[in-house]
C-alpha cells in the first residue's frame, strides 16, 4: 500500500489502529480486524463515519469506538537491512539504510511501517533492524531520486529512549455509531455500549424492521407504513406488548436516528463519487481499453435502486450538502457516453431525482447542457425505449413551474427541432415504434415546451402550426385530454395545465384554430359549456373557460352552425346575474355577451 498522505487540513486524516473487529454487510463500508492499520483520508458528511482505505480499497469507516489514531512521531524506529521489492498493494518497497517508523507488528513475520515520505505498508520483519538509539545520527533524504535514499550517517545527537516508546494517543472524539443488525462486533473486548440507551435500541429495532421490508424493493415511505400497520396489529393481538410496540411506532418518526438513513447517505455519497471517477475516465479516454460497461451499469443500477427505495429526505440532504454538483457531473457523463444502455440508465437517474426533489433539480438540469444534448439525441435515436426516457426527462425538466429556460437554449430548441417533433406526431408509425407509443411522448415535449412561450406573438409552436394543413393527431389528442380534464405533463404538484394552455394558444389565432374540424369545435363547445355550468362563483377555472369560449366564438366559423347558442346565452346571462361583485366571471361573461350578441341571440 504505497500511498502518500496529502496535505489535507481535515483533522481526522492519518493512520489509525483498529481496536476491535468490525464487520458490516453494507456496500462501500469497509471491514477490518483488531490490530489492523487503516488510513483515514477525510471525514464524511455524517458525524458517525469517516472515509478511508484498507489495502488500497476505498470506503467508509466507523468514526468512534473502533479506531485510535497512531502518532507516527512517537513510534519506534527501525533500520532497513537490505532492499525489499513489494509484490502487492499492501506491501511497501524499501531500500537498504532507510529509517522507518514501526506502526504495528502484525506478527513475527511482517511489520507495518511508514517512511518519512509518507508512504506506508508491510515489510518482512527480517529486513528490519531495531535502531540502537545511542547510534542514531542524521538522516539524509535524496528526494530527487525515483527511490528515496534515506541513510543513517555518523551520529551527532543522542535521543532519549522515552522518545521511542510506541505510545498511541486517543483518537477522534467519541461519536455515537448507530446500531443496526447489519453491523456487529466480534471483539473479545467489552463493547463501548455496555449500558446502551433504551431509546437508541428502540430506534435501532425500528430501523431494522424498515430495512427488512425495503430489501424487497419497496419504497421507504411504503416500508414505514407496512411496519406501522404490523406494529398496530400486534398491539391489538398482544395487549401486554402495547407499551413497547407503541415506542417502536413512535421511533419510526425519528428519521435522524435511523441507521438505514445513515447507511443510505453513505452509500449515495460513494455511488456519486464513483460516477465522478468514471466521468473523468470517459473524458480522458482516447484509446482502446477494457470494457467497463457492466461495472458502470452496476453502479447506476445501485444508484437507481437507492433513489427508488431510500428515504427521500436522505437523498435531498446529500444533494444539498454537495450543492447538486453530482447532477452536473452526470450531465457531463451523459454527454460523453456513447453506449445507449448506460445513457438510458443515466436518464432514469435524472428522472427519479426530479421526482424526489423537483426544486431545484429541474432548474439545475434545465440550465445545464442536458436540454441541448437531448435535442440532438431525440432526432438521432432510433431505440423506442431510449426515446421514451429522453422524452419523459425532457418534458419533466421543461414543465416544472416558474423555471425560465436560458435564452441560449432557444437557439437549439428552434424551428427545426419543433418541426421535427410535429412531423413525428403526424407521421405514420416508424419501424422502431410500430405501436405508436412515442407519439404521445412527442406531444408531451411539445406541450412542455409551449409552457415557455408566454407571449402568443412569439409562440414558435403556433407559428409553425399555421403552416400546417393537417395536425389531426395533435388536435385529437389534446381535445380528448381537455375533455377528460387531464394535464398530460402533470409530473409535479402545482404544474400549469399545459393542455389548456395549448388549446387556448391555438384558438387565439384563426390560422391555428382552423386546424380543428367543425365537429371537434362543437365537442369543445360542449366541454366549455359543461365546465362553466359546473363551476361555482369565484372559481378561477370558470374564468379560464369563459376566456377560451370567447376565443372559440371569435376565431372559428361559429356563425355557420351556432352550436348551443341558446344554452350559452342563458348560461352567461345567469353568471352576470350572480350576487358576488368580486367575481371576474361576471365581467367576462358580460363582455362575451356584448361581443357575440348577434350569434348568441
């Protein structure tokens, strides 16, 4: 293990001695034996864990009770008898005459040592000789050489033997390690938790119950509900357990203490860090190398599984602590990656993350280079499954409320791209989409994009539609959804109704209103009449329907058929006679009656 310590200001970094055996079946958490030397590289966002390495493998280490810092300056020194070439990552290459600090004597055959250059590892004991302190002299380091030449020269000072004792100071401050059935000590030494806190035991049991359900692939919130239901039933069947079971139920709300949350946080941090490593590798890749598809797919699948089953608050906290940088890293990786299965998994990660924390995830993604890349991918991909994820991620990203798309993105989401989407909506089903599953998704993208055209005079979609003579698939789809009251882009709570907006935008101009057949217009009038009649005073939805009715009467050949003219006149008259003076519906209805009195009489 020839690793050099960096000049990290983190107070926890350095070498530590394991005081107890530590076992954990969680991925990315390292296990070790008593007496083993481990390297702590930095702290983590959780106070209960540290990041470190053991035999070159990186992962998480428990922060308290298990490890004690090694003070190398106070360790016994040894002299290298002859050169030793390392053959594994855990061994250290040394040279005759070097002075080393003995960190640990693993057994009679191997010692763990550290050099003055910061490298450490195991060396056979027979290559080392304990230094006679009456003979220790100056140490000269030739740092310009590839292999540092550290030799003992003629003695000039005499060190006290008290300076050589292997005394190890206390490690970092005691920080409670969450209890869990997945972590166990196998040490003969007494546990630091000889008198465990009852509350912590209860929380630990609750955590284990939730984890048992979650292992079946069930979401965190649903797992909690399942455990609560089981505990409630047990309380009914076993009244004598009611007090203990009640404590377990209450402890489910103590999210900060659940071991599952702590482990999920660490796993998420590690997975995001691994993605960052592969992004760097992909950026530097300019030669043929090993196929790492399975390895990257495994990491992305683990990440997806965690996003779908973990406590959403844990995911939010990790992303907030890292200032959402992992999302931008994933965007960069998506741009570099050429393998479609891996790109699809990344899109799934984007989608799941938006569903967990739409704000600011959607904003981060929309203002990144992802939309620009998706514009290109949507026009070049011929995989149906790939296109489905591209459309859903793109639409969800665009439709989140109150997010303004960067101006430079409009240069890419231009007339050419919109025309391509319209062609795909109206074209016969292509070979890669025989069932027509993609057409509704293309419409979703158009609906989401239309939300960003707040000025009808600058609406690029409507401008391009005016040049079309047939938009049957688009008009039929949005009218059916409008009739059902469906918002096809309702990915998030509070989304603006994209279907209503597009229908209103299209009927704002005669050129786009003419794309609807007469029978379609009659159906729309039926829907508007019904919704205006069903709404109560002060309902803003009723105001929106009256505005749309006015546009339909203005920009279509309504005078030719006068569908429901008498009913509309009666309904609007009734609205104007309502008692409320604060309802804008009265004013709007009055204006429609004045404007169209000839066709409505």
